[in-house]
C-alpha cells in the first residue's frame, strides 16, 4: 500500500511546527497554549481534508503541528472532538462576519443585500466548500457530528435571526418564523450547483446571483420599504 502524499503545512504554523520538530515538554503559558491549539486545529483541518475523517491519523496531525500525539489528545480528548472544534471555529468566524454585515439601525434592505453578497463571496472560497463537503461526507458514519453541525449552523445564524425577528415585529417584513427564514437565506446561498461542484465563477456572476437572491427574499418576505429607505432610493436633485 502506497504512502499517502505529504500534507503541506497550513498557513500560520510556526517554523518549528512546519519543520516537524516537537515542542519541548512542559505546560505552555496562556498565549502559547492558544497558539498551540490553533496550530493543531490548522494541521488537523489540512489532514482531514486530505484523508477524510475516517482515514486521518492523529499521528499525522501531531507531526504536521509539530507536537506529540499526547499533546493532541490532551488538548482535544478524541479525534471526534478535534473535528468538532474545527467545524465550530469556522462557524464562529462566519457568525462574526454575519454580525458585521448587519449594521444596527441600518436600512433592512441594504443590510440584507450586503449580507447576501458577503455570504456568496464566502462560499466562493475553496476552503469553505471543502469544509462543507467534509462534514457532509462524514454525516452517514458520524450522525452525531452531523447533528452538532446543524446546531453550529443555528448558532451561526443567531445574529441574522434576531434582525429578522425585529424587522417582523416592526412590520418591515412578514414572516412567521425568523429562524426558518434565516435558514432559507443560507440555503439559497449555499445550494447553487456551482457551489456544490466547486465551479469557479466571476465576481460579476456572483454579484448578479446575490442580487437575485436579494430580490427573491424581499418578495417572499413581503418587504415594506420604510420612509428612510424610500428616501435613500430617490435620485439626487
């Protein structure tokens, strides 16, 4: 049986880790411990994407991170928990991006358009597609991980759900379940064939797709423009 191709050290891994040299013994300081955890997560993500969850070996992850296998287990406990931590880190990062696009007190339609555009661009990044494929590919063998992934998605969408709930309360949109509406938006963004097939698209093509999703949701949610947004839409005198 041939030896699998070596996995390249991911960006952000220290020279020590990239060289495959184990760290010295002893418990690291707080900043070093955070950095160490990130190194292990980066290495694990690279190995999982290369080998798949089932075939990935903790020994290979430890070697790529420049730590011992014992250190990996001490940090994460199990390979399953290591995988969950990778998924959660990505979801937490995306949750932060979503929150940044939702300007407090901003125009609802403009906020929605900005968010959809940002999410469409996010899904055009190969790393985003590969992570989703990895989770989907392991869902049958590891249903608990798939269920937790859905919980991560719901948590990730909480900022959007709150905005939709407030807009519905003001009468700006007409929806009966803000959480479902937020999930519908994500489905429209991630469900395109070019996303699932990792087909490269141009920025102009993605912009047009984001605009179509924006119009579709405004119609489906029976959006009612406020006086503020109507004023913004008027041409300058």
